[in-house]
C-alpha cells in the first residue's frame, strides 16, 4: 500500500524530526485539545462507517451470488402425478436458455431441509410434500416470464420461485448502504481536513508575530511550517488512534452475529478486516499533514 | 555585497527616497544619518530584502532582489545580521535562546558559533540575564540582546538601526567596539544613527564613511563631523 507507506514515512520523520522547530512556536493549550477530541470522535464514527460498509458489502455479495446463480421450481401435485410432472418440468428446463443444470432434489435432501421443522423421522413418500427442482443458471440467467408460461402450459403443478424477484431490491439496498458507508468515510475525512485547516489557520494567525520574527532571523517557510505540521499531525494521529481503538472495542462488544439476527448483528468485522481500522488513524494523520501544510503555505506566502 | 542603483521608494504617497545609488563593499564601515522620518529604516529594509524598491535595482550578494524567492530571502537574512529599531523577540523563549535563534532556524545550533554564545552574552553584558524572558528586559537590555542576535551567525554584513538608542555612553562604546572588531574581521557594517558623538568616537578607530539622507537623496557627509 503505497499511500500508507508514504504517510508512515512522513510520520516517522515528523516524530523523530526537528523538536527545535516545535519549540520556537509557543505551546497552544485549549485548541490543541479540541483538535485531539474532534480527531478522536471522527475516527470513532469512521470505524462504524467502515463496519457498515463491509457488512453491507458482504450481504450484497452473498445475496447477489445466490441470485445470479439459482432458482427453484416447486412441483405441487398429488403424489401419483408428482414424478411425471417433475420429469416434464426437467424436460422443459433442458431446452430453456440460460439453464446450466437442473435437477430434482432427492428425498434425503428434502428430508434434510425439512428436518429443522418436522424432525428427522418424517416419511416423505406418504406426504404431499412438493418436489423441489434446483436450477443453476448460466450467462444472463433464465427469462422467468417465458419459463413460467411454458411450465403453466405443460406442468400445471410447477411454481417457479425466482429468487431475483424478491432479492434484487434487497441487493440494491445493501449496495446503496455500502455506498453510503463509504461516502460517510469520505465525508468524515473531509470534515477532519476542514477542522484541521481551521485549527491550523487559527494557530498560524495567533502566532503571526512569532512567524515574523522567525522570518527576520532567516527561517525558511518549510522550517516554520514544520512546527505547525508536526503538531497538528501528531495531535490528529493521537486523537484518531484513541477514537479508532474505542470504536473497534465498541464493534467487538456488539452481540455476536447469528443467522436469525440477520443484517443487524452482522455489523462488524470478519477475519483480516479487523486490521482495516488501523488505516483510519494513519489516513487521519495524512489528511492533517496535508491540510496543515496547505494552510501554512497559504499563510506564509502572504507574509514578507 | 549590497548594491543599490537609482533606487526609489514610496510607501504609496510621494517618493520617500529617490535616485539612491549606494554600494556597500566588503569590509566597509558606513554610518547612515538624517533627520527622523527621513527614511533611514526604510533604506535598511531595502538592504535586507524586507522591502522591494519601487524603482531602480537592489542587488544583494550579486542577485537582483526582485528575482529572489522566499527561501533565497531567508538565505540572505542568514548572511545579513540586522539590529531592528523596534526589535522583536520570541517572548516564550529565554534571552539566550533568542540570541541563538538564527543558529537554531538554520540548523547550525551545534556549530562552533554556538560555543561563542556565552562569550557574546558577556560582551553585551547580559550574562546574568541569559535565562530571563524578553518581556522582563529593559529597553537597553533588549537592544544589546538584539545586537548579540544580529552577530551570532557571524554574518557577512551587519545592519544596525539605532543600536545605541536606549543605552548609556559606556555600553554604546562597548557595542560599537564589537561592531568594529567584526569590521576588522572583514565584515561589512552599516549603522543608522543620529548620535553624532558616537560617529566621531568611532572614526578614531576605523575608517568610516558617513552617509546622510536629505531631501530624499543620499549624500556623502563631508569632514564637518
Ligand atoms: N509601513 C509604512 N507605511 C507607510 N508609511 C511609512 C511606513 N513606514 C514608515 N513610513 C513613513 O516613512 C517615513 C520614513 O520612515 P523611516 O522609519 O524610514 O524613518 P527613519 O529615518 O528611520 O526615522 P527615525 O529616525 O525616526 O527612525 C516616515 O515618514 C514614516 O512615517
Ligand atoms: Mg528609523
């Protein structure tokens, strides 16, 4: 990750760098703490936005995969006609465009599906349980309207359960949610940039006389800017680190995900994604670095 | 070192200085006099790049001042020590830190020049005020600190604007001796003052030229001093 590496390098130079330059600008009290606080709060929010985006992404992907790949046909018929209708449906599917494979589930498979509700001892052959045909699609998938028309003509008991019909809007919603999550992260970043710009501009204005003296004794703009950049970058880094840590803890302490809980409890990080929030303080520091440097350059150019 | 050619300057109204030509050769010693408001401080500012001439050319170390960028100006200020008339310090740093500020900002803190700090402070009589903060200094102490700060980098040129305005005769002699010593080491010195007795006292030790600003122009003062 080139961006992260560059920022890290800058940060290392800043921390190790010229403490002298830091000393020539008088310490600033209260506003400094505000910067730390806002950076922390923003990082906290960013953790949630990140968790939201990732969770929404997972959801959209899962739903989207299933939707793109499969459909189900139920054969609801009296026991004696069931087998015949199933075979008729399979024949139709063989000649339907967009079908990769289609096969009827075996009794054992259906039993396994129903076991959670009726227990393992269910005798399927004596009950009018519909037969399920699993259709795996290929290419652009099947045309559900056309297929339904053909089925209704030849297999009266067939009901096409087109997953897309009800899942498409959900996938769309999840996609939209993910987009909103990322947009929030971008907005949070922009807000940090705006906040640091305001704080740095205020600090530069408050120290106008100090800057004038430094210029008179031969300080270069970069040297003067360095003192301010160092401060605001380190403050933002510290605040964002604490905020991120608290945010991650809060996400970790959310009740654990379960299948029934669905999306809400699925909000969190999975696997390697737990490492992603580390990027938040680094990005915040990078944003602060750039914002302070821009503010300092603007201010210094206006002085003699 | 510093060269002015047909320079004019105006703050926006009429011209304050007109048709000024002046050459500060290496190792020269100049005084600049003239009535209050004549433009002495303005002329010095032209000499260290704080003001740009409204007409004519100013060359600092053989470079046209109009062609210098901000870092070049910073570099010029490291080679020109300036004692400002309204000297300003960093009020949150001690006197000794303020005096070594030019070393600090140019990354030469550890140079041999840094070792001279104690000696320099004792020369200007501020040894026991070294840890004081600038707001605690008297007017004369501020001026002495300003002289020390101006020369700590051992600059090629020293421009001093009324360096002895607030100090007694003995101390001003002392400061002047410091500047004369620097001049003997080959530094160029320009002092703005209207203290004529100071000029006379100096002329006994060093070959000094006296420039006077009158009627917006600069002229070499004669032997009438
Ligand atoms: N920044 C400024 N803007 C407008 N006018 C100025 C400015 N600085 C100085 N002046 C005017 O220019 C004139 C010359 O000022 P300058 O400070 O150069 O005089 P000086 O010879 O140093 O006087 P003194 O001996 O009192 O220090 C004065 O009339 C002053 O009011
Ligand atoms: Mg003056």
